[in-house]
C-alpha cells in the first residue's frame, strides 16, 4: 500500500514540476498546472479499450492546452518545446540511472524532479539577470526637483503617438511624480483596445552612475505594468540609453545634473 501511495505521489509531483517549469515563460496559473499534472499522470495509465498512442497523445495535448486560459500559437509552441526538452532530459537521466548507476528506483522520482527544478532555477536566474541588465534609473523632472523610479527597457514596447515613442508609468509612480493626465492614448491590451490616460513628461534616463539623457515624450498611465518596475521604457530607446554616442532626435545628452 505504501509503495502505491509513493508511486502516485511521486509521479504527480514530477508531472507538476514538469508543467510548472515548461510554463514559466507563459506565467501560467498554478491551479491550472495542478490539473494539467493530473492529466499527465492519467496519460501513463494502461487503458486497454483505446489505442495507447492516441490516448497518451490526447491527454498530453489536453494537459498543455489547459495551462493557460488564452493560449496563443506561439505560446503553445514554446510550451511544447520546453515540455519536450524537459521530458527528454528526464528520459536520459533515468536511462543513465538505471543502466550505469546503483541508484534504486526509490530515488528515481527525486532525480526526475531535479530536472524541471534545475530548468526553473536556470530560467529564473536568467530572467533576473536580464531584468537587471535592462533596468535603468528614470528621474522625472518636477518643480520640486527629481522623482526617481526603477525603469525597465521593454523591447516589446512599440507604442507610438504621432511618431513619438510612448513610455508606460504605473499609477502609483505617476502620482508620486505629479503627472496629471490631460489626454488619452489607445493601447492594445489582452482585453482589447483600451484608452489609457496620458500626458507629456520630461524625464532623465541614467545609463551610468552620473550620465543620463533628457527626454520629453508622451506617457501613458497604467494600473498594471509588470516586470516589477515603475516605468516601462520604449523599445526604440535601446541604443540611445545604452550607448553614449547615440542620441534620438527627441532627446538631449547631459553628463550630470
């Protein structure tokens, strides 16, 4: 009885870790991943009345499709590739364990679970490193001086207003910086096209300890901004803020305050 419970618990734990790790880039919902893991466990069941291959493939596809409520084709492709890579790595590790080591089957679940765990750790480490690399100090110029925030260079931000790049500021940051909306800009969101409050702001982006560039561009104010930052910079600003010798037409170089 204990062996059966261990088998069920171990299989489910490994299945959940696989789904969790594969879905990390998609920001999947845990409750969906738990249900998905249950389907993966059922996929290993021996069902005599159905074609084993059809049964297994159907449940695996169902498990992947329910990870996220609205799953785009590119997201599904990324999820599937991650899933296959992790499963192949587990298969290889299990092959080595059973044929070239004296490790017993009881430790098989631990070794199998270590693969998605390492995958998750590597992804989170890389994500944190990338976030730090693309993070900048952003200081809004106000009548009372500067109001400094953490900014993230979002290469996916391609929002323009009359040819000018638009940055995104959280509502809390906008209130602190004294930004007051006097217009609106239509932005495409997950829920559809939405008009967000906007205004023009003057701000500095520091690309070194004391060196910065001065900008004046439209700003949209959003309740949800992501990346754990206060400001999302425009993707077009990549070269301008990372290289001292480049400057966009709507910015001015400045060495210090």
